[in-house]
C-alpha cells in the first residue's frame, strides 16, 4: 500500500491532489519509456527510484502502481474523495470532521461554512 498524503485536519485537499497527480505523472513517464521499448531507460528509472527493474517493468505494463494507492489528509468531503478516486486512488480516508456532522439536507452548506469560516453550524 502507498499513502498519498495531504495535510491532516486542515480540510485542504490540495496537497493530496498534488501528490496523486505527481504519482500519475511518473507513471505516464514509465509507461511512455516502456512503450518506446527503451530498456536502458527503464533500468535507469529503476536505479533512480531505488527499486528493482522487475517492479518498474510490471508497473509500466499495467500502467498503474501494483499496490493499493490510499489517500489521506485534508480530505473533508465526499466530493474531495470522489475527485481523488477519479485521479486513481483506490482508497480514501475522509476526515473525522465529516463523520461528526449531523446528517441532514444542509450538510454541504454546513461543511462549506465550517471549512471556510471555522463555524460549526451543526449543533
């Protein structure tokens, strides 16, 4: 398992998004080199990443990490979680702030107020 890290407790999902996009960028580079049949570059990438050549080759073949990619930190809403999953995360930990809210029709409005103005409107 790999954990894509955001900033815990902040409600700011930007770091988690940055990290998953960086992972995806590296995956595209590995896939591109693999598709060009340049084994020497794959060997160099394996050396740079300090992993075995077999792992780099397997990752290139499947076009994704061969382990679960789990995102956590700064993920405060279901929309944050859905976006990260659309970027390729297999698992998401949504912050405990969300689970403490009373669930009713105004939850999205309350989440916005809480995240942006520090107001807890759920009590």
